[in-house]
């Protein structure tokens, strides 16, 4: 990507908007082109400024974050959307992920926020490891297990591709997967591409949801 990553920050708390802006713009290579206090403002700012990434709080007045994300992602050339969430909103987060957004904790450390914005701007999906663990825990404790469906979904994967898929479900980056499996990052990228193709999904976030 040439030029800085263009970002819209949407949150109903002024201090959060100001804090995120300060963090991103001091990192370099990121330009906050607009801030929004409501879901409607977020949609309007996205249409006007055409950012690369929208940071969108789930709890937004006048138009909630999920509906705002759906409208934003339905545009002709949609930006990447990162939903900002807290642990008591699992179901809401899951629905936003199904709509095509990525998930990130609102109190995520500074460096993780910067990495998240750059990661999704580069075209990769993101799910923070803590959010991934939380969702996996939720489904293990509350959702019925369907072995046949799971077996059919991942049955075409090779053992190494299955390892990569499981690592993706834990929220690991390509670099982290490479370190864990003792392979190169380019090899991991190849495995990820094959996993996405075999599962019939468009990005690693959908692969995580499938897992």
C-alpha cells in the first residue's frame, strides 16, 4: 500500500477517540481522516473519506456498531472494519465477525492496536488471540458438538494444513505460526491460502469462525 493507512475512528467516548488517534498517529504511517461519535456518523464518514480501516465500537448510539458495520461493508469498495469489543458482548462480536469485520479488545495494548490496523490494511483478517480464546471457550461450554460436520469441513486438509488451521483459530499471526511449527513464514502463507481454498472461505477470519 502506498501512502499512509487512512483510518476512521468511531466511538461514542471522546477520550477513547482522542486516545486512539494519538496512539495511531504517533506510530507513523497512519492518518486518522475522521472521528465519529455515532453509528450514523461512522457510516457517513466512511462514505465521505473512503478510509482503509474503520475502528468501530460495538455499542454506538443512533445506529449500533453491528448495523453500522453491515452498511460499511456493503459499499462497493469497503474498507476493513475492526470491531472494538468487551468480554460481555460475545454474541454481538460473533455476529459482527460473520458480517466480515475483525475483532479486537477495546483495552488492547498500544502495539497490538497499531499492528491490528496495519494487518487489516494489508488485506489480512485479524482476530486477537484473547478474543479467539474467549469465543472458543464460549462455544466449547455452550454449543453442542457436531463431530460429523467438523469432520466434513476439515477432512480435506493435510495434517500440516490442519495444524495451521488450529493455530489460526487460536488467533496466531503467520509469523507466530511459523515459529511454533518451525517453518518459514512464506510456507505458512502457502498453507493458509490452501486452507482458505479447501474450506471455501475468503479470509482467515472466516476460517476461524468455521473452526
